[in-house]
């Protein structure tokens, strides 16, 4: 079994319709590339990492690729596909 070479994290907030749409878009893409999708609610995470909500809370959803911001408000699927093949 091989270890995925990338990680994708979706930063979300409860009640965010755009966050649900982004997750639905990312799930098949992650499955296609064998990359796990981690979802982090910035409000829940603020209990231990308030800087996360301060940094990203007004731009949700945010897609992080390998821990770095890749896109926000919507998934840039074309660019993400390209970046996942690297």
C-alpha cells in the first residue's frame, strides 16, 4: 500500500452551504487521486487554534493542499487536478 503524496484539507463552518458544495466537489476528486480529504470546522478548531479562524474565517470554504492555501470560496478543480499530478 502506498502513502498518498498529497493531503487536502477543507476548512468549513457549520451552516455554510458553499462548504457543503465544496466538499461534494472534492470527494470524487480525492477518491480519483487516492488522496484523503480532511475537513476542519474553523469555529470548533478555534478552541485550540484561534489563529485558524482569524486567518480563514471570512473566506470559507478554503481548500488547503499540503497545508498551504490553494483556493477559497470555491474549488479551483482544474488547478487542483494539475497540482495533484505533480
